[in-house]
C-alpha cells in the first residue's frame, strides 16, 4: 500500500480529480468563485481537479457544506454520495457522521421554509416577494444583477424618464455585450415600486406578437384570455385598456431579433409586423404606463418620434467607464499597471462581455498578467463578433459541439442531459473538461437550477448563426459532420422548444440551402442524395443526419410521402402530423421518434396516485395506459363498444375501472390488461369513482341512480336514488365518509357514509343553473369544487355547505376539474378550449393554457403539482408545465369518428358528418370528395338531405343547425336555440314537403323550424334526457322522437302537441324509422351488450314485435319500405361515434 504521508501526490489521482471537477460543475461555480468560498487560491482548486493534491479536512468540510447548499449531490442520496467523495479524498480521518447529519438537517430545515407547491407560483406571489410592496412583478428571464459595474449616470437618466417624466416608451440601444440587458434589469429594480405591474420578457426566441400579448395578459388579467380567437387588433386594444387603467412597466429584451437581418432598415421581419403596430400604439397613444426595450438596432418606428413632443426616449449605451472596467478585470483575477489596464480596456472598447471573455484567456494562459498577453500581438480590436470568432476558432471540437447543443436546446440543461444528447458516446471526463473550458471563457452561464448550463443571449445568437452556416456548407458539399452530431429538431424536446427549433434553426437552414440551388427539383434531389449517402454509413455513424434531412424535406415539401427510408438510423425525428403514405421503413432503426397515433378524441383521463401510470378513454371505446409518466405506451385495447365516459385507477394503482355509454362497468388488471369482471345495471354510465379505501366503486348514469359495487368481484351492493336525471359527476370525500353526486338537474346531493351503509341523503346543494358535470373534493376535504354547464366553478365550504367563492371565468360549459395534491391549486377545463389554473388559497386566477383547438373534456394534475394532463376533442393529449403555462408534450392522433351518413335522393352521392366538425359530400362511383362544408365549431351529429336534394341540413353540438346550398357551397340558413342557451343537437330531419326542419337536443326538447327563414315554429318539452333522433312520418302529419330514457314520443307536426308516448324495455333508444304509409314505426337501441328492435302500431301504440337477436347495439335505422312489421332495413349498426 502506498504511504501517502511519504509520497503525498507523486502520482496524479485522475479519479478524484474528475469527481472534484464534476462536483464543482454541479454546484455551478467557477474555480475563482469556489476558491473564494473556501479561502484558497484558484490554482489550489486547479490542482485538486488535476488530481495533483487533495483538500485538507477543514477545506473538505467547507466544500461539502457548499455542495449541500448548492444541491449538487443526488437528491435523496446525499449521505451516500458524500461518504463516497470523502473516501476518495484519501483522508485518514473518518467522516464525522454526527456533523454530516447536523449539516443535512439544517439544510432541510432551511428548505422547509419554502412553501409546499411554491414551484407553481401565481403572479402575485412573485411580485410581493420581489418588491416588498403591492407591485406585481413577473421577472421572466431577467438577469441576476447582484454584481453590477458603473452606469450610474445611465440609470439616473432612465429613472428620470420613466418615473418623473413618465415616458411612454424608452429604448436602450448598444452593441452586443455592452450591457443593455443588465442596465434594463438594474433599472427595473430601481423603478418597480412606482408601478402596479412589472413584466420582463425576452424576445430572443422570437415569439409572435399575439403570443407575447397573451403572455402579458396572463399577468395583467388572465380572464381576458377567455376569447381565444381574438385578432391582433383586439389584443392591442385590450392591452391599451390595461395600460390606461394601471401603471404597467413592460420590459422587452433583445428586440433586434425581430428586425430584418443584414438590411439596416430597422423594419420588422416578415411575420412580425405586429410588433411595429405595438410600438406605435404605445408611443403615440395616451396612457400611464411605459415600455422599456433593449436592442442593438433602432426600430424604424422611433425615427419620426425622436425630437417630437411625444414622450419617447432612446439611450444609446456607450462604453463602460474605466473604473468599472477595472473592477471587472480585478474580479476576474487580471493584474497589471493602470496604463496596461487602460490599454486593454481601450482595445476592447470598454465592452463588458468582451472584457470578461478576454480576461478568462489572460488568466488561463498568461497567469492573469496583461503584459504577457499584450506581447503576443494578436489582440482582436473590434466588436464582440470578431472576438467570438477568435474564441470559437480556439475551442476544441467537443467544446464547439457543446455550444451547438446549447444553442439547439435553448434552455438550461444539466451535464447528464448533455451526455444523453450526444450522437456518439463521450466520456464524462472529457465532457466536463469541455464544459469547464467554456465556463472559463465566459461563453456559458449557470442556469437557474443548480448545475445547469445555458448561453448568454449574444453568444446564443452567434452560435446559432455559426451552426446554421456550418450546416449549410456541409449540405452543399455533401460532407455532413455537424449534421450528424446535432439533432436540429428533437422529438423529445418540450413542445414550445421544438417549435422554436423549427422556426429559428430548421427554417433558416432550409433558406440557406434553397439559395444554393436554382429550382425546386435541384433542392429536392440534393436532399435525397444526401439521405442516400447517409444510408451507406453504419447505423452508429449516421447519428442525427437522417432525422435532420427529413426535417428539411418535411419543411420543404410539406409532407414525407413516397420516400424510401429503409436502412436509415432515424433518431429524434418528429413525424407527428406529417403525411407519410407509401413511405418505406424496411430495416430502418427508429429511436426517440414520434408518430401520429391512431388516437381518436379523448373523453376522459386518469392518473395513478403516484403519477407513474396515465390512462385515457376515447369516444370510440378504446383505452390506453402509459407507463413512466406518459413516456411508454403499456396497453391499448378496445374496452367498450361505445364511448368510455369515465375511468379511474384503484388507490393502489393495480387495477383500472372503466365505465361506458354501452352500460358496462369493467375492472381491468393494469399489468396484464386482463378483464377481472364486468357488471351491468344501467344502459349508460357517465361517471365512476373508487372509494378512498378501494373496497367499493360508485357509478352514475342516465337512469338517475347512483350504484355501488364491490370492487373485488363486481357484485352490486346498493342503489342510491334521488337525482332527478342523469348523474354526470361523483366524488368521494378523502375520508370516505361522504359521497357527492351531481347531474342533469343542476343539483348536488350529499350522502353521509357510516361503516358499510349510507345514511339518508343529508343535503342538496343548489346554485348551478345547468348540468353539474364535475365534482372534486380538495385533498384536505374542506372544499368541494363543482363545475357546471352554466360556465361557473363553485367552491363549497364542507362545514357550512355555503358557496365560499364562484369562479366565473369560463366562456363556455365547464367539463372537468382537478385539484393539485397539496390542495392549493384547482384546474378546470371545458368547451371554451382553455384549461385554467386557479390559486384557491389566495383566491386568484393563475393562468390559461392555450393550444387546444377542440373542447377540453378531461384534466388531471401530476402528483408533483408541476404538470397538467389534458384530453381534448382535437385528438390530442397534452402535458403542460404549470409554472410557465407552456405545452411541453403533445400526443397527437388522427382518427375521425363518423356520426351520421345520408344518401342523396339520386343515390349517387353520400354525405357524412364527423367529429372534425366537417360535413363532406362524396361521389359514390369514384369515392372522390365533391364538397366539404365548414362552419360548425364542434361535433356534427346529424345530417339530412332536403327532399329535392338541393340542400343539406346538419346539426351539431355547437348549438346550431345549418342548411347548406349544394350548388353554391355556401350556408343557406342558420337555426339556433331561441333561448340562446348552449345545447347539443343530436339529429335532424326534413318534413316530406321540404318546408320544415326538426331536431332534438340533450335536454329533452324537440325543435321545429321554418327551413326558409330559420324561424322556430314550435318546441316540444319532455323530461330531461337526450333525444337521439327525430323522424317525420311520410304523410307529414306526425313527428317521432326517441330518447335515452327508453321512450318514443309522437308529436302533432303542425301544432307541437304530444300525441302519444311509447315505452319499450327502458333501454336507451338510438334511432327510429317509419314505414311507407306511416302506420308502423320501428325503434332500435338496447343495453348491456345486446341490441333490440321494436315494431310499433302507431294508431294503437301497441308493440307488434321485438327483435332481440341483435349483436351489439344498433344505432340507426332507415325503413320507408317496410311491408311487414319485422322487415326493417338496418343500414347502419355502429357503436359510439364510430362506424
């Protein structure tokens, strides 16, 4: 054994050196800053990291304490990691376990002062802690200016303009790296107390003007985002309204990103003209707020305003004064005489960023001495770009590669994430050395999270441009290197980052490629040739090359149809939403690649209690289960024959319960997907929930009863009656002692649970004016949240059962609710397409989540409260970052459900209605699409041709019935509910003479309109239930309707008087059809997995025959040729919404 005492460090300990370097990198500290914390020299830190020496016990303890403070050790494994590090440091003294435990306890105690769930912050929280007064401050990506040099005169001038003289707009201009962002941030700190609201936003990722304004509204007034279809002008008017009503300071950093490149005109880039309009309005319109922006170039909009009486000011930052520059150099460890310092400062124009970069070079290569550096004679005189060119050229290939990755991911990343991104495996030690090299040169910065890395804005822009230029040259000469090393648009990136990658990297690169070739075919051919050359390489040697070329082809062509992708190694490609018909993937290797899935509209979602399992049920009856927080599809199967209306994991996560409109309640084993049991009690299940202990499942359906089931074997335990209409919502109190139900009647009923038996119904809560579709108890059981079709979310105190608060922000019906696990936040969603998050504890509205294009039907928090899962009719499942409101992942499907078809009277054309809100007319001979009618905003559930075939009527869940002119393709007439209430129309039919239209809705009403004028002729009222179909008798005297409660109603077509009701087995009736002489009526429907068809005598109301040997539930009948009671022409037997 080597005696360390006699030969202390003759042989380098590379293992300890690399561990030391990794630890410092994880702490996010430079060698200088760590040396300062440990009271040693930077060279001492360097010797430790080189494995030349070890820290003493005193220094080692301080080092461990700093690492714990910076959270540099793996979470939950701190003690093990510290013991291993201590052992590698070759200390003869054993680790003092009591000291270590006390240190960790003190750190945990300090962290406990942070409020649980504080990672999800409302704008008010951030503001109060930031300013200490009533200002609301959202810092966005503002810099840390705890270290700031000089600029006192500049700050005084800016403060005077903004506070005393109340300038509407102030610009801070200057060269890259001169300190514009730092000055703006420092100014913000000085003046924030004079404003009601302060918002900082960086423009370096070039968001659209609309996106920026919506982001601002999240802070100013989130309720203003209720209307997702606002135009830019409407948004600008809304912003001005807030700028007049409140004192708002809006800071926009890096405005030059939006200006035209290489033209020096100061005009906005194409697609960003809205910003010019924004600047003009703020500058020229009277208000009490201020816009502060930074830019390297003056926007042209300011030119005519300067010197006028308009309160607009522009400050062009000059060089940093000599004294401040000296402070900066001293901080970096640069030494020299006053004259040498001034010469160096003059050489780099007093540019802070340039001086930081060159200071690192002087310290690393010339022991910090200016004289030695200046003797080299290679000082770059000029701007930052020239300096960056020199620095970039001096970097190792690996360091250049890392800069490229940081420019692509565009967000702070950890060392581990950088390692995982590499196309070819790289030793951690080499990567850490490259990171340290970049940090010493001030080319990278520490991100917000400990141990994360990112790029300063000037460096980000430079590296992005450099990467694009290098890639363009490689593509032109067919010599890919960077193209293989880097993935330009990563499928695994957060959704908003991926959109930025496409906009700022893929699209500009394609523009460079197109400039190199004269025509479309030349570009296409060259990219395909490049793809073939990559195919000739080994799988490992292809790297990201094929995925990058395919990204360019998709951007160029708009599709990837008919391509030969065989034998390619495709890594990180994004194929979601991309047409790929007839594309070959034989022997292709796919990794981290996303495709559009056969995923139809999501009706409901659920998460297991630990968040590891996600489940989604669809309108077509399919269920999917994902593992690892949605990353891996575990199971996908056809669980039901109709829509999966509700699903829930058992408390232990081992089983999944599903309920459907087919009337079945099923329990599945999650691991294997095997069916454990099926129970039937009603013809339709709308909601279900596990009892907190997991011993029972409660379900509700259209029959108005609440059913309880033994979760072990599916046996029916009891029925709770009382709801006067369908039960759409169920929720257990966390203690399992209280059950709440809500539904069609708008009331909430409460049952107290004692042991295994419910006590009598204890209370009815009233207040909602329409269906109660969602209920959720807070985790502490003190609040019950209810969401309704009246667009309101109400919070009920569970002690007094009084409404504590009403949340009225939704513009349309509320569909689902979810609490965060700490009970502080409530999420809601509905038909207005905007999921919302509320801070219930503070009684404030946090944010709206924008992106869905269809009704959002389900919502759930992950257990860590950081993310939300939403399912929508737009065929997407989205995951949201609740902290910043961004969509980070989309699971996209393409399935479209057909809800109705109708033959044209000539038999040569067919019309279809689908979940995409589109009405399509097909030519039957060729199958070609003849016409498509767009105008409905949601599911089109019924269509019908006029008797003469000139018009096509459609009804939808958007509260409208529309009549389309087949010849012109335009809308002929629009019919709505006369009461202007939101409704779902389910079926539509023409009178035999073509003068009238009839339809039924979900509230048990039958409507008849004049087809020419759209005027409502009469409305028939029935007990609340969905009316699926209406059909006119061939003689035009009667109108028949059928509903989910099993009844058939016959109406006088002229007066709307109810003539007769026919009642079958009680199962839901899906469709009806008349025979030719109007004497017979057929109805179809069923439940519990079997179908039935009834034949009725219209005159007597007698049931003439029942056909029960029907597999499944027939959904639609057509039978104007009936001669005998049982000769029914069933032309469609479909399930749920699918056909």
